[in-house]
């Protein structure tokens, strides 16, 4: 039986999915790589890749599943000039500037990550959310907190991508 918490989390991640679809719609690789009016903004493509990688890494870790990035060969398909384990966290402006992908690649990778996320969430029970997934913090991080922080991070980054898209439309 799916619990209320799982349904709420699934709804939240489906909102990310909808926003990712909207922000990518109709954009060329050049538009996806546009770095804002100052030339230093994180691009739409990089932001969507980053939020997908973070969700993939965080969920696969707590679910004890392989990362979609590697298991479904997205790393090879993107052929980015980054280490295999890169998520974009702490990336320099120069590293962001080397990002290039198509909307189809980004949408496909996010969709595959989303499907793994929703499948995992659908198997959780209320008691699962209290499980400690990272004892290195004080207080220790529970599964529920990790999932909410991942959702929050995704929503912030897709919002940033939407803002960049709005600037792109005005440039």
C-alpha cells in the first residue's frame, strides 16, 4: 500500500518533471548552453543535468540501486568532459562552460531518473522515513530529510533554469 508521505513526495517530484519538460521545450543545444547576459550564469542545460545527477545520486544511494547515469549508459551518451562521478557540485564557471547536450538527452536522462525515483518512493512505508541514511551530521540525516532536501534542490535548480530561459527569450 502506498502511504501518504510517498504520495506527497511523488507529487513533488512529478512537479519537477513537469517543470523540466517545460523549461527544455523547443530549445536548441546553443540555447541550452547560453550562460546569461553576463556570460557566467549556469546554463539551462547544465542546471537540468545537475539537478538530474543530484537526484540520481541521492536516490540511488538511499535505495541501494545503481545510478541511472552509469547503469543506463547516460554517461557515454552525454560524453561530457567530466569525471564519471561528477554531479556538478562545486563546478567552476569554466567547467560549466564546457557543458553541451541536447534537450532530448536531458529530458531522457531526467525521465529515467524520475522513473527510478517514483518506483522507489512507491515501495516505501511510513516507518522507512525515520531510517538514518547519514550519521555524519548532527542530528543524523533520515531518509525523509534526504528526500525532502533532494526535492528542494531540484525545485530550486529548475526554477533557476526557468529564470535563465526567461532571460534568453528577452536577449
